C-alpha cells in the first residue's frame, strides 16, 4: 500500500482557498504537454509558459493540456485564473487526498479520482491522484507524476483517426477515463493471478507467508474499493448530468465506461468474498493440522505410557516380588506388551483416528 | 470454475469500437442457423452468407438467427452493418467478459448474460456468454460455442404450434430467455444434491475433502451470484421498459421469467447461508474432535504418569530404602496402583469427561 | 426440512403454459368442498363435477371453493376455463415450487404462498403450497393435500355469525390468510420452546447433539425466512393495491394481517440472531472446556515429569554413584519430591490455573 | 428476559375482533385513574364506573384516563363503545404481544409500544406493553400493571404549571411518551455500567461467568432492539402525520422525542458492536491462555523427556555395559543432564516462548 | 474513551424545557469572547454582561459570540431570551449528550455536534459537545470548555483578510465547522499511525498487549463513527436546506466540508475493516503458534516415549531375561535407539512438520 489515508488533514489550519500542494511529492518538476487537434491535423508540444497553453482558446480545435507533476503551483494557479476555475477546484487538484468525485460548474466539469496499478512487487498497489477539467474545447489533466499510462490515447491522437475526428473534447475526456478504468480492470486480473497462486499454496502447504499474503490482499482490496466505489458514483454522475459539455453522441461511451466500472466493483466484491473464503479455509486447515498432530501425539502417548508403566513395575527393587522369580514371567509380559497396543489401535481405528 | 474474472481487461489499450473477439475461444467455427416462421409454416437452414440472413427482412415472418461460435468477426460485423447495430453493442457481443445487462436502442433491444450449467465433474460450473438482439421481427442470438441447450425451443418452432403462432419476435426472445433461466434453476437443483451429500459427509466423517468441497461450492456460488443478480436486474429492466418491441400480451411472460429469476437468486442466497452454516458446523465439529482426542490423552496421561512415578521411586538403587525390605510392600503398592486410577476416574466422571 | 429447493426446475423443457402438477405429490385424490353463504344462510357440500362449482355464479352469495389435492389437473383446468383464469396462473397453482407472490388481474387477485407447521418430530417443518384466487364473489383455495387447518374458518362459516355476515369474499380471503399467518406465529412459538431447551442444554452439557440441533434450527430458519419475507411483500402488495375486489372496510383487516406478518419476520430475525449467539456460545464453551482439560494435563505432567526424572537418576546402575551409599539420601530425596510439586502448585496458583 | 416472543399466537383460532386479554397476566385488578385539567385547575380521582370516565366529554378540559391492569375486559370494551374505538384497536390493546406501531384513525390516534426497565437482578429486563389513545381532549393510556413510572408526569399535572397549561391533549401524550423514552435511555445507562464491569472482568479474569454475562447482554440487546427500532418508526410516523390531533406547536416536542429515540437506537447499535467486540476478545483471550498453558507443558515435557530417557538407559540391567563401570560416568552424565536443558532453554528463548 | 454513552438520561424526570447543564462538567467558568467585524475592521473583547453581547445587534457587522464553558446557565438563558431562541434548543445546548443534528428555525439555524481529538495517551479520544447558532449576522458557538481549537479562525479574523471580508455570518459558521471537520481528519491520521505500529507488532511479536490495543481502537472507532455519521447527515442537511441564512456563494464551501466529512466516514469504515482484518490475523497467528508449539511437543514426545519404553524393558529385574546376558545386547540396542528416531524424523519430514 503506497497510498495510505495518512496525512488526510495536512492542510488543517490553513484558510480554505490557499493553494498548497499536499501529498507525497512524487515529481520534481511539472511537465505540461499540449495536444491540439482538429478533424484534419494534430500538433503536440511541451508548454514552456502559460501562453503556450492558452494560445488555442479562440480556435475551433480541441486542446488537451496534460499536466504531469504538481510541484509548480504557480503555473496551475495561472491556468486557474486564465480559465476562470474556482479556487476550491484548484485546491482539490493540488491536494492529493481527495475522495473521487464529479462536480458540475457552469463552464466546466471537474473530475478527480485515483489511478491505480500494481507496484510490481508482490501484492502492493500504487495510487496516483488524477484530475480532469473538461471545458468546451479544452481538456486539462493533472497527474502527480510523469508516466506513460496515456501513451495509447496519445498514439491515437497522433494517428488522428477513428472517432477522435468527429467527436469533441467530451470524447477525449471519455478516452482518458476509459484508459484509467482499464487500469482498474488490469489490476483485478493481476489480483486474480495472485489469488490463484494463494489458493494453490493453501492446498499444498499453508504457512504464515500464505496468511500474510491473504492479509495484504485483503488490505489492498479495502483501499481499491475505497477508490473504485466513488469512481462508480462519479461516472454515474456524469451519465445523469445534463451538462451541455457532454454531447448526446458521447453519452453512450460514458455508459460503456460505467459498465466497466461496474465490472471493477463487482470484481472487487468477488475478490473480497474469495479472500474471506480463503481465510476461512486457512483457519480450518490450521485447525485440521492441529487435530492431526494431536492425534499422533495421543496415539503414541496412550500406547506407550501404559507399557512404560508396566516396565516400571518390574524395574522395582522390592525383595519380595514373586513374579520376578517365575520362569515364564518375561515371555508373558511380552505378550501383554504386544496385546495392549493392539487393543488400543483397534479402539482408535473404531474412533476413526487412523 | 471455468469462468474466472481473469482477462477482464484483455482489450485494454485498443481504441473503443475495435471489433476483436475476446474470451477463452471455445469454438473453431461460427455456425449460423436461421429459423423463419409465420403462423402457418416454419423453415430452417444453416446460413452460408450474410444474404441468407438478410433475405427475410421484408417478409411478415419472424426470423431467428442463431449464431454459435464468435470466431467469425467479419460475419458479425456485417450483420451489425446490415441491421444498423451500434459498434459498442457488437463489441459487447464479441467480448465475453460482459456484466449481464439490458440496453434499449431505438430499433432494437440488447441483452447480454451468462448461460451456466454444471461442468459434469464435481461442483464446477461452466459459463458461456450469450447475447440476444431483439429487432422488430428478427431475433439474433450469439453464443460462444455450439451446443443443444435450445433444442426444446427449436423443437417447438418445428412443430409450429402453441403460442408461437400468435405472438411475435418478443415471444421468441422470451422463450429463449426462459430456457436460460431454467438452466439456472437446474443448476440450483444440482447444487442441492451436492450440498445434501456434503451434509451427510459432515455427519458421518468430516475430513479435508469435505472442507475442500464446501470451499469449492462457496466459490462457485460467488460466481453464480455474480451472474444471476444482474440477470434479475436485466429481466426487471425489460419489464419496466416501455419499448414497443415488447408487446403487452408478451409482458406477462416476462413477468413469469422474472419470478423464476427471483427463485434463482433466492436459491443462491439460501445456498450461501447453508454453506456458511456448514462451514460453521465443520469448524465446530473439528473443535469437538480435538476436545475428544485431548480428553483421552489427558485421561491416559494423568492416570499413568503418577503410577509410573511411583514405580520409579522403588526402582531406585539407594542402599537404605526400608520399604524394599518389607514383606508386604509389593502388595500394598499394588493397592495404591489400583486406587489412584479409580479415584482419578471418579473425578473425571464427575467432570463429565467420560 | 421437508420442503427443499430441490426440483425447482422440474418442468424445464416443457413449453410455458403446459399444465402439469409439479411437486412432491402428497395427495392421491382431489377433494373440492364448496361453501356458499349469504347474510342469512350457509350451505356446504363436496363438489362432484365442475357444475357443482359454477352453480352459484349468478347468485348474490359468496362462494368458497376449497380444492385439496392437486392431482386432478383436468378439473383445475376446467375451473380455469370457466372463470377465465390466465394459463400462467393455473401453471403457478399446479407447480408447487412458487415463490410467494401477489398478482393483480382485471377480474381476480392471485395469491400463492407456503403454509408451514411443525412436522411433529424434532425441529423439522412441513411446507405446503397454497394458492388463493379472489374473484368478485368467489374465493378459490388450492392446497396440496387434505388437512384441517381451516376448520376454525369453516366453523365460523357454519355458525354464520360475526363479520362474515356483512363483509364479502374479500373478508373470507382475509380470514383464510389470517389463519395461515397464525400458523407462522405458532411455529415461532414452537421454535421458542425448542431454542429454550437448547439454551438449557448449552448450560448443562453441550455436546454434538446440541450442535446438530442448533444447525437444524438455523437451517429451518433459512427456509422459514425464505417463505415469510415474500409473504410480507405479498400482504404489503394487497394493502397497496387499488383493486376494487378489496373493499375499503376490509382493508383494515389486511393491515392487521400485515402487522402479524411483521411479527413473524421480526421473530425469524430474532431467532436467527439468537441462533448465531448460541453457536458463538457453543464454540466458546468448547474452547473453554479444551482449556480446562489442557490445564489439568499440564498440571499433572509438569508436576510428575520432573519427579520421575529424579527417580530415574537414582535408578541408574553406575557403580560409582556416591549418593546411593549415603544413609540420608532417601529421606532427603523425599523432601525434594514433596517440595517440587508444592513449588509448582504455588506457581500455578499464581497463574490462576487452579 | 421476561418478555419472550413466546405465545405470539395464543389467540390463534379465535375470530378476529373477539376481545380477550392475551399476555402473562401481571395484574389482578384494573385501576382506572382519571385526571382532568384546564389552564386553571386539575382534579384527580379513581374511576369506579364508565360514567366516571365519560363525564368530562363535553367540557373544555383535557382528560387523562390511565388504565392500569388489563384484566377488566368489559370495562375496556365499554370505553371502546363510548368513544367509538375500532374493535381491532381494542384487540391490540388487550393482546400484549403487539409490535410497536402508530395508527391514525379519523377521530383518534393509536400508539402501542413496550415500556422497558431493568428487572433489578443482573442483566434481565422487564417488558410491559403500553397503549395510548389520543382523542381530541382525551388521552387514554393502558398498561399491563400498576406502577409509578408516570409519577413525574402526574406531579407536574398536580402542580398544574408549565406548558401543560397552554397545550392540549397532544402535549400530554408527548409528556407520557417522553417519559417512556427516558426509561429506554436509563436502561442504556444501566447496560453501560454492566458492560463496563464485564470489560474489567475480561481483563482481570475471564471465565465462563463472563461468557454467560456477555451472552445474556447480547440476548437482551436483541429484544431491546426489537422494541426500540419500531418505536423509532412510531415516533417518526407521528412526526410525518398530518392529523389535526397533533398541534403545530406540539410537533417540535415530538421532534425532540424523536431525537431521544434516535439516541436509544444508536446506543443499542453501539452496545451490540461492543458486545461483539467483547466476545471476540474473550475468544482471543481464551486462545491465548491455551497457548500459554501449552507452552509451559511443552517446555517441561521437551526438557525432561530426553533426560528421563538418558536415565532410563543407565537403569538397564545388561551385563555388558562398559559405561556403568567407568569411574567418571556419573559426573559426565550430570554434565549432559545440565547441558541439554540449557541448550533447549536457549532454543525456546530464541523462539520467544519464554 | 472519555465520552461514554453513560448518563444519557441524567435529566430524566424533569419537565422538558427546564434548563440544566447536563454533562461531565469540564469548566469552572463561562468565558464569552465577542468578535465583531466588517469588511474594514475587526474588534474583539471578552463579554462581561449580556449587553456586551447584544450591542452589535443593529449594526451591519458580523458578530461571533464564542461561549466556552456551560456552567453559567443564566447567561445562556438570557442570550436565548434576547435572541428569541426556542427553549428546547437551549436545552440541547446545555445537555451535552446530544446526537449531532441540524435544525432549521425561522430566524436561525441550529447545529450541534462533537469535537474530537486524541487524548494524548495511547488510543483514547476526547469528546466535547459544541453547538452553533447561526443568525442573520450573529454566530454563537457553545463549547464545554476553554481551548484553542479555533485559534486559526480567530487569527484570520484578526488579520481581517481573505474571504471573511466579503462573506457574511454563514461563511464564519462554515470556517468554524471546517476547523472541526479537520480535527476529525487529524484524528484519522493519528489512528493511522497507531494502526501501523499495531501491524508491525503483529508481525514481530503479537501478545495480549497487541490484542488490547486492537480492542481499544475498535472501541474508539465505534464511538467516532457514532459522532461522524450524524455529522455527515448534518452537513448534508445544511446543503439541502433552502434557508436564506446560507448564501448561494457560501454553499460551495459547505459542499467542500461535505467532501471532507465523507473522507472522515470513509476513513472510519476503512479503519474498521482494517481492525477486523488485524483481529483475524491475530487469531490466525495465535492458532499458528499453537500449532508450532504442539508440533515440537509431539516430535519430542513421539521420539522419546518409545525409546524410554525400551530402556524400561531392560531395566526390569526378572531373573530370566536372556537378552541381559548376551554380550551384544547393548550395542544392538543402541542401534535401535538411533534407528527409531531417524525413522520417525523421516516420517515427520514427509508430513511437512519439520
């Protein structure tokens, strides 16, 4: 778990509206990539100043401003001013402990949610907060750090074909959101594989490592659920929204994303149920093993303790023990020493212990 | 479990609308059977080309196009084009990891759900995705592989009697859906039998095999529930729909299917509760057995350990041990060796251990 | 449990609307009792033919047709035809695996539910499906077998006094439903008694029989709940219905039945909670007993094992063991043999084991 | 638990509307106290006949008729007739197994609920059914037995000051209901104290008595919840009611009662959660104790069993055992006997058992 | 836990509307600080009399009256009279066992909730009831004792800059509420740290202290949840309110607070799930440890018990035991004594016990 609910209140004490970047700072610089495309062409460059961002405002084209790294608060503040974004929205973009949500404003839609992907080692999961601002023909995305999760979207923009030609900024926002939801689905696949191997371990040789893995998966599922259930509300909110910023033709694509988010939350619930089941099995198996161990101990002990007692008797040094003198004592004793275990074993057999 | 939630995201990275068959490919060919019937007659043939499918478009008859095997993407794409189906619907038909759902379009209704049936070995269950497209006088069904689950529907079409004569494509779609829901009910019967035998095992001789079976059933129930709860919403959606494609006279039949789906989800919940109960009993039984084993060990050990100690004393080789010389030592000792167990046994009897 | 969810799908494969009696056939004949009454008089006879049933159609009187045993499908079909009942309703009457439900039709109301009562042996419960058809001045009841659960209603009809005089067929249907709900309440009383005796057993001497009883009660409660929760919806549906077949004056009686059904479902939930509590207590008690057993074993073993070791030392046959020759060795040893247990017992006392 | 859900159906078989007192009869006589007050004066007497009750019908004053003990069915029936109360309401008053509920009639409101208070011995709780009939200027209360829970209300009436002067029968009904809800709150305080002492026991010395107390509290909470959740609905129903019998000025007082009932149901839920937590802790503690016991047994046994084995070897009587003759055998053996435990103890120390 | 649900009913018996301070009295004096500010200036003084409070009534300025300590009931009563506050509201302010709630009155809004913060020692949490009265240009806050949790708000007032200049009393109330919600978020951070250290303990060396900590955290979470869930309803109520006292421009700030409260309740649920997980792991770990201990005991006992038995045999004193005379008996015996453990160890190895 790299995202904890820790530091949820790091800004406490500051007046609302003060722009400060709150979060585990993951990036040392802020990179702003600008994509501008129309039906015919697409251009792409890295913005050096706020003017590079605003230059397409009066064109017909759709512009995607991809902000990676939130360290440059001043830049984000100037974007906010230029595009007339409410200060509380800018605050939410910069404070990376937001609950996923969707907010409608008159001139733009604001989406904030978590991007999640496997951390690569074991079951732990990386969380990154991402915000989308959807304006009339601008889409702003804000991510905590640079990575290539939107390479496929960018590739399709560069090829400039498919539906991007005909549909506007709302379709672009959809494409971005769809990519994020696909990451959630990939993560569920990833967990599927891990859970399958845990199940195999459980049958083969359950140990404390298995237990620790079960616990870690359950823990991650709590956090994934915490991210994905509000994401479902978020996409549902977009579908129910009557904002003009989402065209009728694009709505069906959001419905498709909604189906995918439902599959994510279904999968999370399924995995939670499965983990509960696995923990039950783990505990039952441990109890079973204890039983098995105790049975063996009991069989050994109950067979040999009486025998040892008998040998103890004839190891005593009393002067007057007639049996010690009898010639057949020793063979008779051996008969006893063999008969007693046989009787006990038959008894245990009947008790279904062996 | 043959259907896993694995590969939920296999298409991730591709632009939406790209038609690719996603799923464990179960079929090596695509078989298209076409049934065309009116009140008076019914014909049936295997379609070789898209023209065989479209030829009945301008007739009054009802046409059922049963597509088995989704390998021939081109064919499905051409059906989509001919009948003006939205690309996202075609995608959902081909991607077999859909969540069951019902979608209304202007000219057609789209249903996608899982067909489930016992795999034949133990408790595992087979899942197959199936889609229905209900047009004005066309019904398309898409299944992942060839099988004979609709033989009874086809038989009734061939006999061409009963309500099929009077009711249109909506009734055909109902008949297909009803057959699928009956498979869900059969599966619950099947599970009933397995659960009953597990209960018998639990009383007779609970072992780790019983535990594994309980776990497998619980696991399957998670997946069956995952398929049947959205199926309930699906049928409920049809009932609430005001689409003209479902006639008023047919609606009552969908209400009947809805009752059956409610019975399925009730049965799944009942089975889940029963499995939880059985696992509780399993665990309690294992604890009980441990107790029983420990009591026997304790009785044996607590009786013989003191006795062995006594024999140990008189097995010592001290030169000055007066008891060793006394003539009655040995008989007196035997009295002790008999009295001690008797006292302990009475004590245990009072403790209700024996 | 005599009602299982088994055979839920026994009709699968048959076209809908085919009338077949599905169920564990409990009756070998179908008995049709006809009660006809007005404010002034009441008559009662056993119907031999369909005409005996239909003869009161044009009178002002209220007629109750009580059909016991569903073997005579032809008769039920002819009733259906005479009174214009939808074939799917007739199917539901004959198929005894219905989920309790209430359906409004233009000319009649249809109620189907379970009658439950203790089977008389232990905790098992008998289930019988019952249907009510409420027409304008006809009430049809269909039961799986002959019994006398409605004797009290019939007695009041014979006496022909009380509200029956003034209120119509809707009041009769109420009286029948009320009797059924009272049976549910009786069953809860019955379970109360059983649960109380289980609680006593749990305090006195919990054993595997107690565990089995707990499990059987929990199991029955799952099935009772499965019958009673939809029954609540059923009666709620009648209350909310705006059908003219239920008079305003009778509605308050249905509200009274609704209160009783609420008490049933409350009682079921209470019993479920209590059974969960009892199972918790059972498990905790078993753990406690194990602890107690282990303490005794541990006290015995830890006291005697060191003592036996000491006697073992002086039972060795080394030639050069000076202690063996000393005169006071044996008494000194006895002091040790007494001191060691005393010290250990004090230690255990402090650990609060004794 | 003095109120059980037993006898829920004692009246089963009787026609609805037959007035019979059903319940554990707690009173041997019916006492009817009548309070009549206006802004200026208040009078108070015990009614001997129905006329004593009805005499204030045509005055402006508010009259409270407090019926304690339900044995005198005839009296209650005559009240019902005089004030035109529906027979089903009278039935509900007399049958003390009602689910708490609120019913609106044209001329009066009917409230039935449970009064609960600690039974005084341990954790058990007493339940008494109480009904309120609120007419235009009459309030009837029906209790199962005589007690002084309304002394404070009566005292305020006698002093004839405060809001009673200005507000009518609806305020009186509020004052009575408020007193009852305060009893629920007191009971929660009472349970708080008991739970606190259970927690202390759990830390100090958990035993089967603690377990039994936990179980009894959980059981009582099930029943308290069964009474208080419908009470919440009841008060909520009054607030939502648009009956003219509740004045606008009084409504705010009912909102206050509603807040108190919410606190009751919150407290019940909190206590339930706490009891679940305590049971978890109990079980974990028992497991811990078992572990501790087993560690001590294991340490003792694993140390002394090898040692005893060694002494056993040199206790054998073989003629040719060279070690027995060696002079240093015995001292060397002692070195072993000391070294082995030391090694084992170091091992156990590393395993963190000591 | 310093706030218990104890004394929930301390006022029971008193007539409603009697003003008495109910609570663990935390303050010995009542301190009333008055802040008065307009766009241009802000003044601040400690009120000595009610006149100091009311003097700003006819000005345009916003006045914040911060009442710390509820001991001076007379003062609060006179505020109530001066500002025409309903007596039940005053009661709720003084009785510190309120459920958090929001109430709209014609001329003012009433908010009551809990302020929570870590008690500083271990996991325990301090609770303080706080009420806000929002009038047109007055804000009253009532706290149980003096502290400095609003220092930051006061500091911003003193600086008299930011949004305070432009927005009225509703914004001040928001700022106060926001500060309180930030305290809830801080507390969750605090719990995060504690839970993390518990997790580390659980992996390193779980003992009864860990268990006690888990239990205390779960207990605190029950109480925090009890405070924060109604707080969510409270803020939601403000958002849905159409009171003119909350300006449109301020509403967005309340939405921001609502998001924060959602994060609090999410965090509480997450922590509850995590604690359940930790308890599961604790129990599984304890079971595992027991298993490990029992395995070691069993291995030791099953190896040495048979060996000791063998030595017992040859320690017997029978006169006719031929083996005792044989020269090679002793070496042969040693071979057995070595072989038997080896065989057993191989067996245990195969059983995966070592």
